[in-house]
């Protein structure tokens, strides 16, 4: 194995250089140096005082007439710089880049001398003595004025200021070049637009972009491209070219845009037109696909509500809590009684009486919201005996969804006030959903998928569906928005997340080349055919991934949650086991938007929303939402959609957009050579491979013991071997599988060290 390294001797030099510290070095300077610095400091202070006051005596007068008469008033900059360097020396804080800063100060001093020369005679009488340019300033100014004129002096001064700022490190010369390039592009763009404007003045412009059909020429019949079943039945018919006389007759009425103008319009057009051949009435899909049902708000008698309110007040009085009923709000799932507490009553006392209130009202669960955000009221939420059904259609036709304020709208449900709640996934920017079986978790995920697909076309949105349970996502296999068929194998699911990481990095490289920061700006800058779609990764059961490959899954999810927002890649994670080994601290910290349906315990509720309360929810879509916009959990009734409606929707978009265009995300699952090149720098890699092959055990702890290195470095070596295809992935508590023999390992290393082949 060592002969691989011998064939590539340059690899021996890849180790990071170590810093050698000589024993004789010392931060203390000799005493005579400190004494000289103190003397120079006092001398500089004396010189400065001599310029502005007569208290310095005859020597000061000599300095003022002699020294300042030669150097001019701008020498104050040099004296201040000397003070700055001397003080920092005495404080044992060496000045960074002393030579560059000294050079910048000298250049700035010369520029100031020229300014004093130009302005002499215009200064106030009281200031002319210490604003004198001196002999040096006069010599420089007269030379520049004679040789270059006033314009040359101005340009020389600007160049001097720029050079001084560069020496101080305030600006980088490359930044100046970029600014100049930006100004140049703007000037050329403006000249191009002005040229287009002038060229169009003399043309007869009309609103028509295409000529009318002349008399005697019939419109060509257009055969349908798709039958009712969605299959393609005919190619678009060929249209015969126009006769020469017809073309000559109507040419003058055409408004022909120059190529430059057309490109400018394409670059800054916000919305892409529908692809050719797509019926505009077919997308967005008609709401009739989701049924004709609206929100069924079953009325409740006022007497029943009043009796419950009185019972709440009387129960609180029994425990010494004085309150009065301020208002009552009937929502889809609960009735919220808003109470105004008497002065001196602690809010925590009401919260501690939730179980007693539930017994008094004879209800299975009761939630106390203390206080209601934005009010002085305490809310007591009791189950609505006549719950509303919230169909998905009611949210899709609501004003927040139809207004189009969000790029990726999520129809989440109705609040306690009965207000439709629609949020943009790009603002969240990821979502974590937890709930027991039958609580409405999967229905909410399906509603989010349909809401996204109703708002965005397949060229604007792609879905990566991961369903280790093999139950929920198989329904969407023919959805045109999907990137791949639903991933049902847990190992392939980890590879799918790895593909998302690589796609994120690829997009960041494109953004850097286009000099933009996020997907929206990039899509505005490029032509429609080059625009990138949003990617939403939906994981229906996070627990299965964390059981199979906990380390890889957590690393990939955390990295996507941290970095993928700007690239238009978002996560929707769902789980029915919100334990701390599934929803880890890192995952929770990077996904602030979380939804809790009915959970079995307070511990699970705290894991998801950091508070108890989810264990008292009523199921069937009743949930608590926690986001940066709602730092205190908001109670929401999730939407309902039948499976037959989902199937009808998928069939409709399949007829409109055709079969999904799937990609192979497993083709480069081990990454590119460029991604793992940095990990090849470790000089112990070959020895680590030899140990793994000799012992037959691919373990970081074994490498740690035999190589006497830290665990982090040993784990990095194991990860590098996995990326090179030498060992398999970690599978729970079982050891990694060794995939190569010694000859194959040597060949892989040789290929890697030579740059990937």
C-alpha cells in the first residue's frame, strides 16, 4: 500500500505546515527601544502643540517657522501616525502591516498637501498659518498644475486617495475592477435601450404582434394533441407558409423587437408562460376536482355555550379565582372562552386547574392558553360538540391562497377564529410534523403536496418523496411534479438525501457564477429555459431513516436545513415517534417550524413544540403550530381530503403535463472526485486502509486505538473509505461491510491520488 504514496511524492507535502516557535523568541523589547519610543512620542506631541499654540516657547516658534514651513500643515497626519504606532508599541500590540499603513499615510499626506496648495488664499485668516501647504506642497502642486492642469491634479488626488485606501486595506483593487465592470454593463445596457427607443420612433407601431388573416385564407385547423385519457394521439399539424403577396402586404404592421430587447425582457420577466400546448384553463386545476363541499359550520345553541361559560366561572370561584367572561369564539374544533382575570390573580393558577375544569365540564380534554397572544385574556378551550369539517377546497379557494403571495403555499387549516391559514414554505423554510396514527398527520402532508402542485407547474416545482413505510406516497408515483418514483427503501432514501446535498452545492456554484444570493434572483437573471425549479423533499416517516442510518440521515438533514433554503430546496419531515433519538437536538434546532398533532405524552409534546399541550389535542386534524411567526403554539384544524380526490387531481395534472420526467439520483451516489479530494490529504489514509483489510473490521474505534489518533480523525478516515466505495454504510449497531480486497483498494487509491482518473 505504501508504494502508492511513493508513486505520487507530491502527496507527502499535503500535510498542513506546523508553526515552529523558537525558544529564544520573546515579546519583550529592549529598554532602550522603549525609551526611544517614549522620546519620539513626546517630540511628536511637542511638534503638534507648536503648530497650534504659542506656549512652546522659542523652540516651538522655530519648529513652526522651519519644520512646518517646509512640510506644510499636512504633516499633522504623519505626526498622528507616529503617535498611533508608538502607543501601540508601548501597549505590546504590534501594528498589523506597518509598512503598508505607513505607505498609505504618506500617500494621503501628499494628497492633503496638494489640496492645501489648491485652496491657499481661500482659507480663513485665522487658519491660514496652519493650513499652509509648505514648500513641499507648493513644489508638488506647481509641478502638477504646470504639467497636467487642474484636471490632472484632481485625477491624481483621486488616485492617491484610492491607493491610500488600498494600502490601509479598506478596499480591494479587485472590488474596484468589479465596480467598474458593473458601471460599464449599466452604461452599455442604457445605450442599447436608447438605441432601441430611437430605432422604434419612425416605425408604425400597433398593438398587433401577428397579422390578421386576409380574406380568402381560412384558419388552419388544430388537431387535439391529447385525448380525454391523456394519451398523445397526433402530432401538431404542419401549417403551410404564407404566400409572398400576403407577407409583403402585412409586414409594415408588425412590431419587430430587436434581439437585445427581447433578451432584456426575458431576463427580468417574473412569471414564465405556460409551456406550448398547455391549455391555460387546465392549470391551475379547476377546484371542482376537490368536490363542491364547503366548510360545514354546525351551529351550536347560545344556551349551551352560555351554560358552559357559567360553569367555568363558578368552578374557578370554587378554587378562589375571580374572573369574568369577556367573549366566546366558536371554532372548527374547540370553543374558546376568553376570561378577564381579577387583579392579583396569577395566570399560572388558572393553568394548573385545567384537569379540574375538565372534570367540571365533563369533557375528555381541556387546554388553557394563558395568556392569549396580543390580549390580556386567558383562553380556555373546550371541545366543540359539533365539529366542523374543513375540506381542502375551502383553503384552496380562500383569499390567502388565491392571492399568490407565496412561492410555495401550504394550506394548513383553520384557526380557532375560523380564519384560513396559508403559509409559504419558503418562509418557514422547513416543516417538521409529528403525531400518532390517525391524528391527521398524513392528511396534512398530502394537503401540502396538493397545495404546492396546484400553485406551481412541474418546471417550477419538483418533489422528492421518501416513504419507508411504503404506504402513503405510492399514490403519487405518476404525479408529474415528482423527481423520482417514491423512494421506499431506507438505504436509497439516504442516497436521495445525499443527491439533494450535491444538488444544493451545484446550485451554489451557479449562484456564485451569476453573482446572486438566492434562487429567486437567479431565475430572474437567466432565460426561462435555464431557470431552476424549487425542490421539496417529503419524508413520511423520519423514524425509519434514523433507525437504519442515524448518523448519515441526521448529517444530511441538518446540512440541508442549515444551507438549502437559499437554493430553493425545502424539507417536510413527518414522524409518529417524536422521541429524542428521532427528533434530535440538531434537527430540532435547524427546523423551527413544527406541527404537533395528538401525542401520547407531555415529553413527546415538549420534544416537538417545547411545551406541553399536544397530549390534550382531540385528534382528526387538531394540531398546534409553532413557527417564527407564532412563537407560542397556534391551534389549527387541519384540512381533510379524500383519497379519491387525490387520485382525480393526479389524473388531471397527468393529462395536462404528461408523464413525469424522472431522473436517476443513484447514478452518482458516492459523490464526485472533487468532493472527496480534500479528504485524501490525510497521510494516514493508506495505513488505515491496510488495517481495515488486515483485521476485516471497518471501525473508527479500532483505527483510533491502532493509529493513536482522535476519534474525529478516525471517523473521517472511515467516511473517506465509504465515499471511495471501499466500505459500506453504517447500519445501526452492525459493523460496516468491507467491499474490496487489497488489489482493488490499491487501484482505487491510485485513481484517487491521480485526480479521479
